[in-house]
């Protein structure tokens, strides 16, 4: 039997390496394919699992999978058409991906229920986390929580803290306000979230549908991204530990994303761009 | 249909990141991409090295991004020898110690050399498959392979000399 300790011929060493390979104690292989495939097989009209409350790894898989389903449709476009869409977006790059519209906001409501009766279950579907007070939120996260100071917006109606992202995300919900339209199928006017991370720049965003416009903007001297008509979008960020993760938007509305120091900020709502930029400029 | 690649994909990721949860994430990413691209897969091309390339990329990206650079610690199975005549306790202990030393030597290699060894010997890929999985030209795989074996031999020889000089010799194996 080859004795691996003896610095012998290449043959012995290679045999020893093969033998070593047979003896590595790997962790048990998890059922990866089943998990991925079961997401793929879920029929569209069926009762939806709460996407946002799944572990980050599965969520990522769902998001990317959904992206690829959309991309599969997009493949039907001629290469020229696809290139035109990509060039039109023309941003140096934020990694943004489009998800097909999820019926998740409707599925868990009983048929015939009042479509305007949204409330607490709605928040659960949005996966914002645990409802807290602003003071509690400040004590729960390591970073200094930024709050919009625009007078007409006033104080947030609801505050949540949730994880992921790592380190906690603080979500501020503003309901009805004069001059602020509500996001479709919710009672929310403006949603502002923040968490410790960095937007991943350098990966070109692709797969956004033709109805979505993506534009680079400036927010308080930093680069921001404004997306209009982006019902369901996933953007990538690097979390506090440096791992790249994906984060889905929560409302089927417009999105303003920007970086302020160590924080990624996101403003969602059916609001117009200049309104969003104004709110963002007053965040401090 | 893809289940049979599950284990090797997961293990390939694990050999890079050394963490089961990270490996699972990377493996999931690979399978998601695989499902989407199946329709575009070049007929005749090998699936296994292709999906391994995806997962190794994912895993290496994760390892680079993670600021916490934990040193990878592979463990060996604690097993009784399978088949054949039962060895003497001395022989078993010696063999085990030798394996540990070899594993330590492999883990001490620089990353590219370690990847080649892991792919060729732990995952049992051919040179061509290794080249495709790692995204390197075949010549590069060949030379890194040779270099890795050379380094391992040097390291093992040095270990052995040290063992002899320290007088901790237990070289009394019965033939």
C-alpha cells in the first residue's frame, strides 16, 4: 500500500492524493435541486408562499430564477432588439434585475374580499420585519438611522426593523399624505428603507422590461438610481461582511436607490421623480 | 435529472469556501443558472465541468468578498479501513498521520495549486474537465498541476526529515 508519508514517486503521491480525496469529510449535501425546482414548478395562480420571509439563500435563488424566466421570454427578442434595450439603459452599472409581476399581494386574500381592505397582513407580505417605534429602531441597529425631514412628510406612520440585510434594515412607512399618491394595492404613500451595505456597481443592469426606465441621478452629491415603471426589481448590494446579496423592491411602484456613506437607501412609491428627489434631499 | 450533479457541485463549492451554508448558496446559484441555460447548452459539450465552472466562480467570488478570511479546515473521515485485512493499530495510526500531513501540505499550497489538486484528486476530474471547470487553458492546468505536485513532494520530504531528526520515529511496520 502506498505510504503517503514517504516522498516517493509521483505515482505514490498521486495515489495518496486520490485516497485522501476519498476521505474528506464533507458536510451532507443539501437538497439543492429540489428547492430550486419546486420554485420553478409553482403554478402562477396558486396560493403564494411569502417570498420575502424565506431565507436569503432561497430568496436569491427565486429572484435569479424569476429573472431567468423573464430572460427566457426576452430571448424571443432578436439579438438586435435586445441590444437596443440594453443600450437604451446605458448606465455605467447597477446590478438590477426584473422579476415578473408576482400575484403575491392578492393571493392570500379570500376571493371576493374588499380589495381596499389592506392592513397588517399586507405588511407581512411586504416582509418589512418587526413593527417597532423609531426609538426602538435606533437602538436596534448599529448605524445612525436617517429620517426624512421634509416638513410635508412629517413623522413616519410605521417603523419596522428586519433582517436580512445583515445588520438590520429599518423601514419607514408613510401612509396617506396630501399630494402623495398611494402605491398600487397598498395604503402606502412612501416607503423608505436603509441598511448597512454598498450598492454593487460595475455589473450592468439587464433584463429590465421595455416599460421600465432607469436613470442615474444625484442625491446629496452621491450617485443614485431612479427607476420608473419597475413593478418588481431586484438590486444587488454588498452587505457589511462583503458578501453580495440581492434585495427585491417591495411595492409595485417607482424606486429611488442611493448610497449615503455606509448605508444603502431606498425610496419606493408611486411618486414622481422630482418628488422622490426632494424627499431624499431632506433625509438626514 | 440534475440531482446527480448536486453532490459534486456542492462539494466543489465547499472546497473553495469551507462553509456549508455559503457552499449551498453558491450551489443554488449554479443550478438556477443551469436551469435557465439548459435550452442554450451546446450539444456535445460536457455539462458537468460547465456547471462546476459556474459554482467555482460563485464560490471564489464569495470567498474574495468575505472580509472574514477564515482559514479553510477540511476534516478527514474518522473511519475504519474498508475491506482487506485489518491493519495493525500501528499501521493505521501511521497511515492516518501521513494523511493528515498530506492534507496539511495541500492546504498550505497557494490557491491556484490547491484548486488544481482539489479538482483533479478530490473531485476526480480529468485534466480537460479541470481546465474547463476552472476556466484555465489546459497548459496552465498542466503546469500548475506539476508545480503543485512538486511542492507537495518538497513539503513531505521536509516533514519527513524533521520527523527523523526529532527522533519520533515509529518506523517499525511489519511487512
